[in-house]
């Protein structure tokens, strides 16, 4: 594919620095990017655009954005090659800081867990059976999260921003977790880096989801049990204990 | 009206405040221990400073507000986190006054007090909190009865980084090292490249400090840059990291408001950057000036009141202090 959009007078535009995003819908604005949904020849796709941050010095801004686009593209590719479910990359437009990728139709894991939690709450209309089912669904999805992160770590990819907002469910199915948002990812073989990755997830998870201590334990158990390298996984989780302690012990005043 | 007297002395600021149950700040006075340029404050000397000024400060607070000790309903003090000796010298005074005046005591978490004071002054409802001071750097969000720490520094606090750099370049500690760096930074022009390290919502500053220290001491390289350039670059880099992580927490929690508290929170460049950030995402920012941002007694009194009204008092034999006291250890009973 060499052309993406043609104007009325059939002038061919370059695939770089495409300024307009036809029929785009803004889906979300995260910490550094705007995410649009667009229609490319009938294919639903996502454009993630790192826009210029007004608060950041332009030199710093360009350096950071450029580096993160590259990291995101690299990790998406590496995951895809190794059978981890991530959005397929369609195009990278470096001058306009945009990545085009496959649109994943489905809710975030965060939303899924909220839905389960609502169902598991006792109300006049819920039955014990729906409650038990909702509970089992939460356990299942946590097991899947642990398993998939273990596979990502096994590729020596550290995600850098593991939260339940950065996991989508293809077709809303709990067995199809798609990882997104690799802008803070990097390559590392170090136990420490992977342990910190789990720590980032743990804090975001426990702060967002009710009853989460138990569910997070499920993530960790599955992480170890399903890791392609269980011994390494064990060492990472041991390290996680130390990382946690470091946080709590930190001297803090003023 | 219920009146609470608050006592703060966890670092080099000694503060006494009197606050009413409707949030009126009746008195809020402070005495700061200032050390010569190039020197930080040591725990022992800071404690001595607090001990020698606290009684006079209590008397002044009562006198200025035309109150007698009899009008006070409760005494609130900082239990922690902070430096051991200064915390203890204030707690001892509070225990003494409590017995002398026959008043109940409430032990308060210093970080929670910063947050609640910020909410009181600004009217922010449910903000993401950027807590930035000499000893703390945390991104906090309230959920499920706790102030949760979403991100924090993995090494030194942002204020500590600024203070230590101020010592390297030997600028005065009066009124505060951070304030003086801010003034110099206004005149800086050239951005020096410094490490930029964020991990999810966590940040690391120690690499920045050592790299700028090296540069400041390198006479050859310093022919290219001014001290003002260094202050400017330091602020730009540190604050970008803070604003970035705060924005990440806002996005994750779906919050529209952001509130900066703690001593570094009154830096005008940081406030400007926060404003620029929220204006690009249709949010709202709240900032407070140095009277309430920098450690003070009124914030301890107000947080103490929130607990006191929910029936919390601290028995005399539990009125201890602790250097480590995390924000997420406190059960928040006064919010839903
Ligand atoms: N490939 C995709 N398919 C569907 N939705 C997506 C996709 N990528 C991102 N999104 C949506 O956009 C949001 C933000 O994208 P993300 O890559 O996480 O950027 P940010 O760095 O702004 O968090 C996600 O939470 C998700 O809802
Ligand atoms: Mg995201």
C-alpha cells in the first residue's frame, strides 16, 4: 500500500506526514497520546498520535515522543512475531508522531472487572449463581493476565505501564487479552526490571479494584505456574517481595 | 464552634494553627529553621530550634486570635512521617499541654493533612494529588477509603533534589533553596540534557542530581552554561517528569482535577506546567500559595478535626511519633 488517501483531483499524498485523519473519532486521551478510531478502506483502525505537550520544553518533548514511538513499534512487532496478542501494526508515520494499528473490538480489562464486581454484589435481583459465576470470571481473567505477562517477560520485554486500562479483550472474551500501550516498554533481561513491572501493576491494580489482594495473588500464581521459564519467574516474584519492602521502608518526611 | 489547635514540626518548619469546624483558619503561624548556604538542616539542631520556639508560638497564636486555651477543644499533632527528633520534641509539648489544659489529642499523618488542606482551600472535590516536598514525591488518588499511592519517587524526593543542588551551587537557604532556584531558573536559556527516567507512574531523580552536580563542578564545560541555565534545565526536567506521571494517573483514574500540595507545589513554573497540561485535556488544576502549601499548623489542625468529628482521639500512651508513616496506611472515614 503506497497511498492512503486521495483527494478529489486525484492528487496522491505521501504516506508520511498525513495531516488529516478523515472521519476520525477521538476515543481517548491518555497521558501522552490521543487515540482516534478511523476507517481505512473499510478497515476499522486506530491512530495513536503523540501530540506536542505544551508544558514540556520542545527539545525534551521531541526526544521523548520519538523514543517512545520507536519503543512502542518495536515491542508490538516482537510480541506479534512471538504469538502474543497485540494490535497488528499498520503504519508508522514518524513526522506526525502517529502509529496506525488494528482496532480491537472489546472492552478494557478494567471495565470487565468492574462489570463482574457489580454482578457479584448482592442486590435483590442477583442470584447466588450469578454471584459465583462473576467471581469465577474474575479469577479466570486474573489467571490469564498472569500467564500472558509471563510470556511477555520471557521475551525480555518489560511493558513499563502495566495497568488494567492497557489490556483489552478481543470480542469481550476473557480468554483473549490484548496488550496495548507499549510506549514505556524496553528490552531487559534483568529480574529487577521485571519485578518492578509487576510492582507497577500491583499498585495500579490494588488501587483500582475492590477485593483485589486475592485477585492479584491469582495473577502472581498464574504468572509463575504458566511461565515458559518457571525458575526465572520464581526469582522475579522473590525480587518483587524486596521491591515492595523498599517502597514501604522508604524514609519519607516533609 | 469546635476549635482545633494543630502542631507541625516534622522538618525544619515549626507551625501552629487554629482551625474552626467550618474550615475557618483562625491562626496559622510558622517559624522556620534556616541554615547557612551550603548546609542542610540536621535533626538534632532542628529539634532544638523547635523546642526553643514552640511555647512562644503557641502563646502568639492564642493572643493573635483573641482566644484562651479554654476555647480549644482538641490538640492535633504530626505523628509522622518526618525526622525523628523534631517530631518528638513537638509531640512532647503536645502531651504536656494536653495534661495541663485537659484536652484530647489526635495524631495526624502529615501527608493526609497536606491533601485535606489543599481540598479545603481550593474546593477541589476528587483530585489527583501531586504531593511534592522536601521529603516526599507521590502521585495520589482517593479510592476505596484510602488515599492510594499510584506513583512515587524510587529514590530521592524532588524537593530534596533541588535542596541538594542548591547546596552544590552555594545559594542561600532563605527563604528556601527551592525558591531561590526558581528565581535563577527564570533567567536560564539553554536546556542541558539530563537523564529522564519514568517507570509507569514512578520517577527517579538521583541520576539527574549526580549528572548535574558533575556538570556544575566541571569548569571546562561550565564555560558553555550559566548557573541559571542549570537551574532552568533542572526544573524543566524534574517538573516534566512529575507532570507526566500525574497526567498518567489522571487518565487511568478518569479524574478531571489535579491538586498540587507540599512545598514544591508553590513553585510557579510547576504550577504553570500543570495548567498547560490540564488545558490540553479539558481538566482543572488547583494550586495553593505558600501559606498553606508549605508545612503549617493549620493543615494538621484541619486533618485532626476531620478525625475528631468522626470520634477519633489518641490515648496519651499512644501519642508517639514515627519517621515512616505511609499515606495509604490511614483509613479515611470522612470521605465516601
Ligand atoms: N488497538 C486498539 N483497539 C481499540 N482500542 C484501542 C486500541 N489502542 C488503544 N485503544 C483505546 O485507547 C486508549 C488509549 O490507548 P493507549 O495506547 O493506552 O494510550 P495512552 O498512552 O494514551 O494510554 C485505550 O485505553 C483503549 O481504550
Ligand atoms: Mg494507556
